[in-house]
């Protein structure tokens, strides 16, 4: 029985990965919100720490949940918790309650404003009709017209040919047509195209990487270009990253998505939490992941007992946000294409005309760009507030297997810069 244990992964990192080739390279140092303090619960590996990051207190142990930006512009965290002094300690998780917490800043601190009801590992999403759903483990969820409730408990219906379909740790994406794509703990995909929280399974096999694993905790999200998936291996305490054109068919990108070293503060202090689980993402108005939040615990779960000095909390870590880019070529990019024109869009706080080191840029298939290869820059041209970069199409590496192209390089401060663009003529879209 491996539960509560940890070990090394059999996955070997490929040689030659460039900076930005793996998802973990997007993880940024965390600004300190509330100051570093040692007068707090926890093992030595998480002291001193910033109690103003995420959500924590001495009375409750917090676990999984996700952040959504409200119409009020505030950050709303829906997370589960249980009393820290419960005699069974962490193993009382199955009696956790979902709470709603709010913060002006994505990093926290989050303050609880409402207790919603019984449930574990919640994930909230907003339907096309403006209503909100909080999915929890089991055959239930909560529904409300507003983030502030009132919340009504509803049934989750899962139509699957599998007798023991895993109903845990569900994660959701609302698709362009209003239907909802759902992935369960096992990596099976279902679609909800009629009713609320009613899903039919559409994949017979798990979409996870085909390596020796102990996968759980998927999180999926969608931006303007593609679907994204990060899945955690609880035994090795490392995670993996995949992309998809439709949420059904997935491409595994190399490297790790995160590990237990990622909670590093600006200035060099780190918090070495024993486990990072239940990853979720905060998204901006374009669907891009701006932050990841995690359930973390300072010791192995068996060592967290009621009324002791150990517990868990939910933390928030900022990410490098992808730049919005567009391919200007109208025709399908093939081996005969000579140049590729890419527009890098300006945004508040980002001027592509002055902040990009153009000589560092590579563009093309992620299989090439992630290893420092791909098309190189021929010239740049100003276009309003934006920047058009012309690439020598040689070595782009794009084939029929690619549904998006990747831009990778750095800004003038040598900080990571990247983005993805949909390919002209791409027919791999979200149909099912």
C-alpha cells in the first residue's frame, strides 16, 4: 500500500530542453504579502512563511479549491476545510465543508465570507447563462445565480459504460457552444451538453501520459488558442502538462509542470511543503492562467493529527502569462512556406515594440521550439501598438499533428516570454 508514501519518478527529463520548454519554467517567485513569520503552526520546512499567502488559520485545515474573478473584480476562492482539532486529523477530509473566501489580491490573504455546505475538492465554474456551479466529490454539486448565493445542492449525473466510473476530483471547462467538458480523477473525459451537471463519457481511455504513474488531481482550462491540462502524480510529487485542440485529444509536452520546490519567495526564502496537491488555475478574461493555487501540507498526511502542530492550507503562486499572438499567413503552413508573419499584441503593461529581445525568439512546432530550435527572426515591423515579427520559415517543424505554434524567447530583462497561436487552416476544433 503506497498511500501516504512518496518515491522517485521513472520519467527521465529529455536532454536539451530550453528555458520555457517545460511548464515549470512559468512559475514565478512569490511576492510576500503578509510578512514572513515563525510564530505559526508547521514543521521547520515551512517556517518562516507568509501567512498572508492564500488561506490559512489555526482553527481549520484547508485543502483543494479554485479561484474565480467575480464581476466585482475581486478574487473568489471556493475551497474545502475541516476543523484542525478533529481527532482523526487529516483523515477526516471526507467530512470537509466548502467555503467561499474573498481577496482583493490574487495572492491573498483570503477571508471566509460564507460556509456553503458539505463537500470535498470543489471546483467552481460559470455557465454560459451566467449561473455558477460548484462540483464536489461524489454525485452532487451546488448551483447559484450569484457568487454570493444562495446555493442549492443539486445532483450530478454521470452516464458512463464503466461500472466503477471515478467521480472524484472533477475539473471543468465551459466550451464555446455552452456545453461543459469534464475530466475526472482517472483522466476520462465527459461532455455535458444538456441540463446541469449531466455528463456522458466520451473517451474510453485515460488521456494521461502513458508512463508508470500514480496520477490524480487533473485541472483543465481553455484560452483563446487551446485547452490545457496539468495532472499531479501524488507518489512522486511531480506533475505533467498536456495541451489539446478540443479537450478530447491531448499532446504531452516534455518536462515537469511543477514539483515541491516551487514555493520560492522574492528574495530567496522558500517554503518546502511536503506535498502540493489539487492544482487549480486562476484565469484572466482571455482564459490565460495567471496563477496556480494548491492544497499543501507540511508533513505526510498520516503525521497530521488533530490538535497538533501540523496542518494544511491553500497557497497561490504567480505564473508567467503567455503573450497574445496571431499568425498573419492566410495559407496552411507547410514545408514550402518561406516566411511566417506573427503579430505580437500589445496589452496594458506590455509594449512588444520596446520590451522584446527579438534576437532571442524562436517560432514553430513546440517539439522544435521547446528545445531551442525552430524558425528564427528575419525582421520586425511596427503595426500600431503591436509588433509584427517575420520569421524565416525554415525549420518551423509544423506538421499535421500540430494544432498550435509556439513562440519562445525572452524580454529585454532576460525574463521568459512565450505564447501560442492557432494555425491557419487548422480543423482540429472542439467537436464531439
